[in-house]
C-alpha cells in the first residue's frame, strides 16, 4: 500500500439552505453558518454533481476534492477490496436540521434512479441526534395500503394519514430502504448515512409554498413507481451489543445493508478503529464529546461533536482517545 493518503481527512461542510431548515447546525454541532435561519443540511462527505467535498485538514491535502483524490489514488482512498468496484465515492454523509417538517418523499432503487434521473438509488439510515418533545418521524406505509389508496391520497394531499409514525428519541437508528415513503418531522436533528445519491421524489409537501409563493414541485407518477407496497411500517432498529475488550467502552451494531454498515461506539477509554489490512475506508462521525485521533504515520487530528472524519484505506487503523470528561460517542461507517 502506497503511503499516500495515510492520514485521516476532514472536509469543509457543504451547507444547504432549504425552507425547512433552522440554526441547530450551528448551535448543536458548531457549524459556521451565515445570516438566516434556514440551514437545513450539512453535507460532510459528498462526491456528487450537487456537492463536492474539499479537504480542509490536514494541510498537505487541503483544497483537494474527493473526486480528485479518488481519480488519483483509488486504492489508497477506497482500499484493496473496493477500488475496483467504485468510480464514485459510494457514501454520502449528512447532518439534517428539521426546523419544519420535511416533505413526504420516497427514494428510488438503483435501476429506477438510473432510468428516471440518471443517479444512483438511495438507501439510507438515520441516527437521531436531537428530538424535541412531540416530534414525529414518518416511516413506511401502514399495513395493507395499496397503490390505488396512495394514488388517491396524493391527489387529495392526505398522504400523512397512510404513513406509520412515532415519536423518536435521541440515539434511535432508523433504516430507510429505497421504496419507503417517509418524512422527518419538525424538531428533529439527524445524522444520515446513505448511498451517494440525491434522487428524491416528493409525494406531499403539507400544502405549503416555496420562497416564490408557489407550491413546490411534486413527483407523483415517479413516486408511485418507486414505492415498495410490500414494505410496511418502519420502526427504530434494535442495537446489537458487540463484545469488546474494555469494560469502559460500549460497541453497538446499528444498521447493516449491502451498501453500508453503521456501528456506534461510546468511549471512556481509547479504542482502535479502522481496517488495519487497508482493505477499505472508514468514516467516523463524532456525535458527542471530543476526540484525539492518533495516526501511526504521525498526523493526529482533533475532532468534536459535529465533525466527520474519513480514514482512507491507506491510513489503516487509528487510535481514538476521548479528550474531555464526557463520554465520547461516535458512529463508525463502512462499506461491507
């Protein structure tokens, strides 16, 4: 393995302003936002036509886009197991602040997305970081909802009546496979791990209008085609506790599918994360506390809640040290 790209990387966040956003990307996650109160998404790692991540740390890679890194150093970035599978970085990492309800929507699978919008399909998972009392997540049609019933509800703008919903708690992980009708309710902040895709079909927008005073575009025919009517209500995943050596730490397996795996770590002492065999990259999303990431190649990074760190495959494994008195919590993401 070439020593190039042997250090952890942090990218400049790509902030998206959408009418349902707020200011908690700044107040809860420390993002630098400008004037206004509609900051909806922070794209942390993106290799897409609608957002290209650029390295800010370490300095020797600053200014390089993830597309450039992948083109020039595919094996060092992705790993020996993945370099031949992908010409585009496979995962998109976001933080979302739902100050208002998001539109009710559905994402297509790979085949449909490529045919309709020339994009990848979109399977995703959410980890709830913050939830106001009474907030709702809408995930999956209620049992026995038919195509005809959804079509009629879309015409009447009453789709919410057909969707399973629940009040989430911080820490919940919800898997949203493609074809699942869903929405994030007001008062919720999440970390989102998904395929590298921006393919979304809007089913219902709660009757509101956009900044120009007109209703936002709906995609009713595409949504009907994309919806999986065999999928019923979706509820939070049950974490699976994984055995580890240190009794000070907790390791939980949250969500796994063919596109990504997500684990959660709660650390009160140091832990080694990443793939020592350089077989694949790892993404670390700090959700609570502060961390010092020690790299055997000599470049260490400090990270706090709201920081997303990419460990290129060439970096191998790193040592994560909690660097404050509070428990360090982070999500560890990879491609299985």
